[in-house]
């Protein structure tokens, strides 16, 4: 261990990485996410978003309320693909006679 | 060293055996694999993505990435959300040859001042090609499952008056209130057993969690345990909440929505704060009051002022259970020591020997679900992060969407329960049935 202050454990993003990002001009929370990779691991920011945002406010001297969160997208938690495989309306890949083709599962909400 | 305390056998369930990293371990049916692993001395479970720093348990509530393991040939499962069924085969991942002795850990020392992957090995095109070959071998999380899924989860549709997301003190109270008033109510909770922070606080504990869960069920609430809200899709039929459970997918449609997702435990920024043996204070509380496991004999609590009452209660309970407890303000901590497990905390004045560091930060509101439903949030240091903005009645800025408990700013279990009951009553009074 080398004395790192880790802010995002999923992606090994440190306080020094955040400071470096800001020094390079990437100071918007979305830019910091893209530059450092924080918030893009298995926890999707559950452990790190608030911590990074509050540190970003401190480093850049902005009031906390001026810093928005990054965009929240589904899935909110790691989800096995099989969970979505039978969703009505979802496309399902079926392998018939060696040819993969797309079919639809039965579902009453499908209208197109 | 973590150990099981006597007098908790009834809540542990029957004795079972699980295999963790090729070693047979005594466990109990009601324990999570993470709790059993910790109690049996397992320390490192995997390695981190970039520097290959050792990784293990931190939050014990299924939200961090610390305890990802391979269970029964399936990668990237959280050990803290997996029950100990007999014969379960658990393996670490992301390390060579093993999580405990990972040769790739050298990366951490080679890049002790950090690694900027934007400029790493980009100077020479030949070096860049070589570096990319190596990186492709090293990166990624886990390996593919042993077998393809044979049975696909079923899809169920649920139509209710009220959907409550989160089964902690606030959610259970809100759902019980709406169901008692005759509103059809579903409650979604992602943990092995509902109860949320009630199961982590010595002032409430397992008994109160079970009582409130059972009150909700008796009132007619459809309680879905081990069920995770994975996304809100507004474009679908007035809005659908997708909920993932081990054997099915629920499509939930509701007239009124109540977010009671609480707050996530967070780590605090101090050097080597990710060393194994540094775990969330709330996890230490959960192990003690919900599992009857004392996580360490000499516990050093690193804390911030916002949670002083919670830390005081936890420290007292740990002391009663036989641990030696030291409390340190975050500002005094300058580092941690140890190899595969923490042995001391360095402070401004010296060092404190310990076998566990419990980190007590203000929980961060779990507001990313409400954000998907269009609720405004605001970053607020006192609230612990991005709290959902609500009016005096608990209404968010999105129509028919309400929020209560810690997701609106940290309250703690007792106040969150009271808030949940209040907002549940408001939904009954003001929400269109």
C-alpha cells in the first residue's frame, strides 16, 4: 500500500486523481467521471458519488449546491442479462438450425 | 479477530458447510456468505481493477464492490447478499495466483504516485501496442460463468395503489400506514431480509426489524425481499419500475410512489482508507446486532461529527460485547498500517493499534432511483450527499412521487421510522387513489 487516498474503490480513483483532473481543466462532475472513471464500476457511484462531489466542491471552491450529480441510468444495480431475457417486448435471440434470428416473447403490452 | 458471540444460535439457523477459496468453513443457514467468511478468518476476497490493491468486505449491505466473488461458477456476486446454502463453492476473483498473494499487486508500488491512463505508454506507437496487449490481459472483472443460464426468470406484473422502494425503518412504516388505510401496497427491498438500518443499530436491532417487517405483512403489504429496483422507465404505460429478484423480474405500476431507499455507507478520505480491515461502522453494527458477530477485539472508529449519536451507541455496544474501542475524529487520522489486514491507525500524535477500523461517515442518500423518476436532488454536506428535495408533506418535485427517511437527508433509524409513518399518512390523505 502506498498511501493513496481512495475515493472510488471500484475504479481505484484517488484524491490525487481528482486534483489532477481539476488541474487539467476537467472540473464538471461529468467530465471528472469521464476523465478518471470514477462511478463507472460495480457500485455505479453508490459509494463514491457524494464523496467525490463534496471533494470537488472543496477543491474548486464552489458551493455544494452548485454541483449536480452525474446522470443516473438503468440498471441501478448489477443485473444478470438473463433477468431481462424474458421481458415482454424484449428481443430474444434464438438459435434455430444454426442461424441466429431475432424473435419476440409473448407479451400483452407489445403493440408494434 | 472476528468471532461469533455466544447466545445467538437461535438466530443463526442450522449449521452448514460452505467452501471458501478451497477450504471448508463452518457457517450457518441464516448468515450471509460474507458474514460467515469474516467470522472464519477470511480476509482478502479479490483485487482492485487498476492497482490490484486487496479488496474485501466493506458495506455488508450489497452496495459497494468490496465482496464480489464467484459463487457456484457465477462471477461478480456480492458475498454479503448471498445466503449460506450448504455446499456452496465460493472463490475469490481478479487475482493471480490468489486474492491473498496477488503478483499483480506490484502495480500498486510501481505506480505509487498514481497512473494517468490518458498519457500512459502513448509516446511510442510500439510501446503503446505492447501496453495494450498487457492491459487487455489484466483488466476486466471476473471471468464468464461456467455454464449458460438454463432457466430464465419469469416476468410478473404488479399493479398497486402505492409502491414503496426500500424496506428500512422509513419504508416499512410508510407501507404499513398506506396498507392499513386500505391502499394496495407493494414494498421492494434489496437485502436478504428487510429492516435496513434497524438491523445495524444497537438501539433498535434485529428484534425491532423483524417486528416492523411482520407488522407490514400483517397490514397487507406485499413485501418483496431480495428484490432490487433496477430502473424507472417513464415512457412505458405511465411509467414502470423494473425490479429484479433472484428468480423473476417484476414490472411494477403504481399510482403513488414512495422512495425510502435510505443512505449508503461511505468511506472517509484518509491515506490507505481502502486497506482490508477498514469497514463501515454500520457494517460493524450489523454484524453485532443482526449476526451476533464481534468483528474485532480492538476497534478503532474513525468518525465525523454528523453521526456522533450513532457512534456513541455502537461504541457502547461493542464495549459491552468485550471489545476495546478507540474513537478518532477524521482530521486526526493520517494513515493505516498492516499487510492483508489493518493492524494500526496512524494519527497526528502517534499510532493506535487495532484489528479493525470502523469508518463512520454520514450515509449518502440513495437518490439515483428518484433521479430517474425526475425528482430534484441537491448536494448537501450535512445530508451526506445528494438528498431528494421534498416539501413539508414529503412530496418530491415529480408528480405522485414522495420520499421519506434518510434519502431526504440523514435522520437515523428512529427519526426515519417516524418520518415514514408521517409521509405514509400524507399519501393516504393527499395522493390520488
